[in-house]
């Protein structure tokens, strides 16, 4: 039969699936689903969404039989002694079974009304025929008198079997490590399934030979495993972390250490060994599809799905352990960390290299840099030794620059906001480590070699200067798109403030510009929560002054020069604020709306109320000297964190647990009054009697953790004298006003460069009294169901967008299905070009764009995920709208 004939017969069989009722399970018709297709494209193009939905909605029994038939055939092939023999147990049959299942599953997941059926069909108890049952069934065919066929007395006809989904997942995992299918042929007599790590790297020093066929087979299996896990896409973001996905739970709770480590290390090493910068013909990636890159994409995506998955609480005890996350946290060898860092930076550096190429677009542009940043973030969260390694070896500096590149370069792209926010949370995660803050005092050399988008003109300073200046850029030039993470940006400055030395003059000036903007009446009156951002900035300035006063004369000088603003804030009233706004409005009118004072006052007026975005919890744990094998610890980091209840030293407020808990966080901390968050000890003592107190052990001290509803543009807020009185007395102004009162009389007013030099000399020689160092505070990220929902939606939107690119928008796994976790919008088709012959996916994210800032706000009851739709993706590239 020719290829065109087989396609015609296959399509006719698909029509029969929806038209004929109750086709018998033993009908030879079912064999066509694994014998007829010639490729994955045949299955995806001929088995249209309309065909699948028609069968699902009108002939569910046939769909059941089809799934059972292809699953059974796949399991039989895996157990066949000759597989993959072209005649007896062909590899093509197994691949077609995998393709059919990959095609069907998303259309089952999208149907809400099938939830109960799906749970029973895939996860319900099953029975299968025992040897006796199989022989009894064969008596119709064989001679009953044949003693060879006589069943054993007392043996039951049926025996218990694993749920269908579990059997399928076990089979797929075995096939990932199957002789002559995904691994080199095993010697005669050896087990055909050997859990050998595919690539050298973590856990493996000897590379395993491979072929394109083996890699293509791995790709097909990984894609089906992703499809099984993609039930996540068909839940709303507020339901997913609580309900979970049974397929992912089953995989991540696998107790077999060898299986977990082989899968984990194979995907990790395959991802990190990939080198997109190998010498090739320029622009070859425009013409040719790279199968290796597709394999790496699926490896990285499935790895992230498994590592970051929060196993739901069972309700009667601690949740089961996520072994993939656990073993990633057990890595400890410096050479493994070096391998991770080298692989991550190689991928993340690629856009920087591509932009500096003499032939623009000649280098392959990888689509999974966001996933690589996510992998880096996960490694930071769950492996304290990895955190210590990158900080102690100064590799953290490289990641700071790389992460800032992705954040700043894309800050005004509305489709990239999820990526940008994740970058900021990565920086906040790093910033809670004291050694990271200290390491930033190193001079930043060769800054001029950076891409133009992140290069600072005439820069001469430290990494702390560079980081703060970059944060200033994000705050003041993002046009309000990043208002949800302004608290996180300020938290980064807060976390490093106590360790900063020799802050430059320009950087000090920018911090005071932020203060001028945030203390302006127009900003404070714009929203009832904006004063919390001002409080955060004041605490950062206090920390620098209290802990590093003598090493930061430039900042002290900038504070003295802004003394009138601090004094005005101390005496701030409703009337004075309204008068200042009127004065600024009049000034704009007189100068054509371009007054310098007005610009400064409004430079970040687009900020809204503080948003509560919780950041991963880290501990300041030193590097351990003793070496141990992966997983040899009897107690995991999560267990150790749960078992430790020793209060932290008051010098360093709590940093929380070592890794993100897999369980859903409680709402205890959400009940902490807004005014107590991140407040100085002195200010906290002024709280009225009867106000609830809070436990340092339970508090995240997060600026962005609020317990009041957080509006968007606050159209209904009217400032009042009572409202001002509720927060103004609690602003931590004591330190700065004390500094001003003692330094101002001794510091000459600058009129020339020599006056500035004299002022700095006077500051260095003056001993300021009455300022006591406050305990160093850290601003953490605590995961909540809402923040986990955002994080999962971000990952799955990356996966969806990546699949659209792999499939060129025509036959993606999830194309044409009704996704709820994020919103998919069809965009107009682009004109084909050399560099984009069939269009491109613009970005990733989720439909939480208006809600990312409310990651842990109590009382947030609006739906986090809306049902998105895609009609097939053939009219133009899909844009996954962002977080």
C-alpha cells in the first residue's frame, strides 16, 4: 500500500471512529491506528480536532476502546522479547501508539464534563486476565483436551492490575531507557531496560553513544509525558496548586531512586550539554529544523514540570516528597555545580552574542532562555550548596548581569512581563544571602562590553552600583508595566543595603531621586498603599547609614543635600500635600508641562498600591565540607526545615526554610497587620495598645505581603488627615533626621568641586551619635496557592509557546484546545521573511497580568484563570499573553 493510500485508509478509519457505535475491542480495525501512519505529522494532521471532539462527545465508548487498544499494544511491545524487531514487534507501531495518545489526551483534558470519567478510566482500580484467564479464553480456539493448555487449579481468572495511567507512565519511562530503541543495543542475555544516563555530566562521566533515531524516539516519549502532565493547562491558576495533577504526582513520588536519578540526570545533562554556538553555516537554522534542539526543549520543559511541581497536601499528614526536587537539592560536588553554571550561562549568553554578531540573525535564537532562568531559580531555591557555590565563586555576578539583561531589554514588551517579573524574583532570591550583598562591593570591570540595552554610560563603580542603577531604570522607565513588582525591586535594595560600601555619587543621587518621587504628594495621594513603598526605601537608606555610614560618604552627602525633603516629609499634612500638588500643576502650566520638578515628582507616579509577591525562602547556610552521594542524606532539606523550630538570632531576621515547600502555605502570615510589615523596631514600639503583634518566626517581613485588598488604579481613594496619621508617624525617619541634624552644620554647601570634596572629607571625619544599628532584615518570598498558580501558568505558557515553534503553528500538541491556565490570543499572520518564514510566537505568560502583584493577598476572590481559546493556530502566530 502506498503512502497516499495508507493516509486515505487511516482517515476513513478516523471517520468510522465517530460514526459507528460500539466497535468491538477485538475488531482488526484498531490495528490501523498503529500500522497505517507513516509519521507523527500523519497522526496530527489527519486526526483533526473536530474528529477527536466528535468522537469524544458522541461516541465515548469508541474513544475508550481506542485508548485501551493503543495503550495495551504499547505495553505488549515493551514486554515483547523481540522488540524492536521490524517484523515481530516493530518500533513504528510503538511510536504510532505514542503519537495517537499524545494527540488525544489534551482534548480529553479540556472537557470538564469528563472529569469523573477520566478519573475512573485512567486512575481507577483495574483487573486483567491472569494466565488462567488467558488460557480459558483461548479454549475456544485450542483443543480443550490438550494438557498443555490446562490452567492451574485454584488460579483465579482475573488478577489486580495497576491503573491504566500508571501502567502507561511506567511503560514510557522504561522505553526512555530501552535497548536499541532509545539506548544502544544491550548484549545478549542482558536486561533490555537499563537506567543509563544519556549524557555525561551530573552523575555520569562516560557519554553513551546515541543516534538520531534514538534521540527522535526519546523526543516522542517526552512529548507524550508532557501531554500527560498537561492536565495543568486545563485548570485555573487558583485551582491547580490545590488540586494538582495525578500524572505529575505519580511521577514525582516514584520511590525508586535509580529511576528518578536516571530520568533527572538524563534530562538535565542533555539540556546543559547542548551548545548552540557550534560552528555552522550562517543562517542554517532558518532553513533546517534541528531535532537536537527539539529534544533539548522537551527535556528542559519536562524537567521543570517535575522539579517545581508542588504536591498537594493530602489533608491527613505531610505531603509526599517530590523526589526530583529532593535529588536536585542533594547535588553537592563542585564539578556538578560548575557543569550547571557553565550550561546555564552558555544558553543565557546566547542572545547577548547574537546581538553582537557581525551577521545579524546568523546565530540560532533559542526560545528556551526563560525556562533556563526558571531552572536557575529552582536550583537556587532547593540547593543551599549551589547558592553558596555561585556566590563564593563570584559567578553570581554573571547571573546578575544576565538576568538584568532579560529584564531591562524586554521591560516595555507587554508579552514579556511574566519573564521580567521572574527575573526580579531571581534577584530577590539571591539578595537575601549576606555573602551576596558583600560580594557586590567588587568593582565592575569591562562594563562597556555589555549590550547597549544594559550598558550604563560613563559607569565606574561596583556591582552594587550597577544593580541599584539597573533597578532605578526598571522603576522609572517601565511606564507602569512593572508596578506589581516595585515592592520586590525595593526589597532587593533592602536586602543588600546593610552590606553596601563605597556607593558611587551617581548611584546615591538616584536613590535620593527615588525618595523625591515617592515622597511627593502626587505619588502618596495616588493610592492608599503607596506609602509602603516609601517606607521600604527609607528602611534601605537607614540600613546603609546605620551599618556602613563611614564607607558611604556619597550617600550621606546626597541625604544632606536633600534635607529639606526629609524635613518636609516629617511635617507632611493633608493641606501641605494638596498645596504642593497645586503648585506643581501650576508650574507645569507655566513651563508647558515640562518642569523639572514636575518630572521628578511624577517619574514613578504610575506606581500603584504595593503588591504582595512572595519570594522563595532561603537560609544562610554555609557550604558543607563533607561530601556525600546524591540522596544519601536520610533527611531531606524540606524535612529538616519542618523539623527545625529554633528561633533565629535577632541580628538576622528569619530567612524561612531552605527550599520551597511542596505544600500549600497557610494563611497565618496573611493575617499580619499591614502596618507591621517590614517596620523598624522603633516604629513598631509606637503602635497603639491593642494592635495585634506578630511572630518573627512566622513573618516573612516582606514589604509586598499585605493583608488588605489591593486595587489597581485607585479611582475611589480619597486621602484624608486620618489616613495620613495612620502611617506618617510610623515612617522610619529617625535615623536620617539624626544624621541631618548632626552633619548639616558641618558640611559646606557645595558650590564647586572643591566644596564637594571638602563636604565628603567632613562627613568621613564626623562621628555621628545617636544612631544605633537596627537588626539586619531580609525580605523574602513565601509561596502561596496564588503565587504557585502564577508560577505554574508561566511555565506552561512557556511550554505552549515552545510547542508552537516546534510545530511551526500547524500541529502542536495543544493547538486548538480550550486552555484555562493562561490566555492564548491569535495574532495577524506576519509576512514571511528569511528570518521568520512562518511567523513567530511573541512571548509567554499568563492571564494574571492584572493580578501578579496580589500573589499572597487575602481576600482575592476573582478568578485567576480564564478560559482561553485557540482555533487551530493556522491564521497567525499565537501570542500567549503575559503575567
